[in-house]
C-alpha cells in the first residue's frame, strides 16, 4: 500500500473543506491561526512515517493534552481516579455545565473539560511541579526538548476562560477538587497551550499503538491493560458529542482539540495526526475528521 500517495490524495480531496469549518475564537489567540492550514502524518510502530502539508508546523494541541494528563493520573492515582470521574460518553458539549449539576459534580469522563480539571487536580495532588512535569513527559515521549507552552495562548484562555472557571468552582462546591480552582485552572490552561507538530504528536501518542511502550525510548509508559483502558475511552469519549458519528466514520480511537488537531490510534500498527483549524459544531476539526475517515476507508484499516 502506498501510504504517501494515499495521504496526498486525501490532502487534495479535503482542500474544498478547509474553508467550511470555523476556527475557534472563544480563545482569542486561537483565532489568529489561518483557517487554510492542513497537515497530516501517519507514523507506524516499526519506524516509518509519512507526512503531507503543514505537518511540520506547531499548533495548539488544546484538548489533545487530556491524553497525557489522563495517562499520568492513571499512573499516580490508580483506580481511585474513577471515584471522581466517570467513563461514559457525555452526549453533551465538551464545556457543558448542566450535566455536572445533575450528576453531583462527578464529570462523565476524563476528556470533557470538567473531567480534565479533576484529572489535573489529581496530578497536582501528587507532584510539586505538575505543570512542567506534563510538558517534560511530552518532551521525552517525542524526544524534543524545545516543545513548550504557548504563553500567549495560555494567557488568552486565562483572560477569557470564564466557563472553565465556572466549572472549576462548581467542581469545588461538590468537593471534587482538592486544590484551589485557580491553581487547577492555571495548570490546565498551560497543558492545553502546548504547541506541537503533527509528527511530534504522532510520536507522543505512539505508545498507545505499541502496547504501552514508547518506540523512541523503549520505555514502558503504561501496561497493555492500561492502554486498553485509554484507547476504549478515546473511542467512546474522545470526540465529544460527535463521538458516535466519528467512530462510525473513522473507526479508530481518537482525540481532538479546538486548535484543529486530531490524533488517532490503530493498535499494533500506527498513530495518525491531522491538523486543520476549521472546526465543526462539536469542536472537532471538520476537514481533519474527513481526512481520517478517508484514510481508514481508502486503506481498509480500522479497529473494526
Ligand atoms: O478548555 C477549553 O475549552 C480548551 N482549552 C480546550 C477545549 C478543547 O480542545 C475541546 N476540543 N475539541
């Protein structure tokens, strides 16, 4: 199979879609990114990588960071994590507040914002420098020492993230945050602001396709069973209230971010990352979702 040719065909096919999504503007600093960017990378567990378009340009990973914080919280807290956050799809927007009220402050899953705030609180409870530790783990996973927070993006969200602030205080009112809400929010905004390329993201999540082993370092990031847990959560919760449609079309565990990135995992074979800033109504990259759908359709490779 000529993967490079398939990626080039996909790039051409999704070009008309690039101006159909809407670049996120509720974090003002994200709105400055040109909507016509498109990059895609596939990185196999045996060391091959294929790239097209703006694959070497760093973008704001936003909610894709929730994979790394969840991975850490699972190591640090074990099964206790699940006393504070659920494992069901939310069926609601990623920043919804209403469900939290009905469900007494226990977020549905770790990939919606409320769940990630609890996950961040867990990490803060175990580590002195949790904000930097998450960045350093990501640096290690893709062997790139210059991966860093985009402080303009973090500051922009700090200044305008009133809904996340409401959510953190709401969680605190249910005693589901140990730390002060502002401390949790600061760490969370920093993690979301990490800037990475498609190739770097592929490297960083490849352990999820490789039975828990990071291929670059040979380090065991998590056990095979934990990989099963994370990939199952990605498949059922990683793309928010569009998760059923996304799973139907793409057929891979995946995580999106409002910076327009999506990472996807094919266990035993590869990780993929696509970046296109225009989003659909659920906050997932519009052209990016289509590109991944075309990839699994053209190759015939998906978890199903
Ligand atoms: O908390 C927020 O709203 C953003 N920092 C991240 C949201 C996000 O990426 C959801 N993704 N589709």
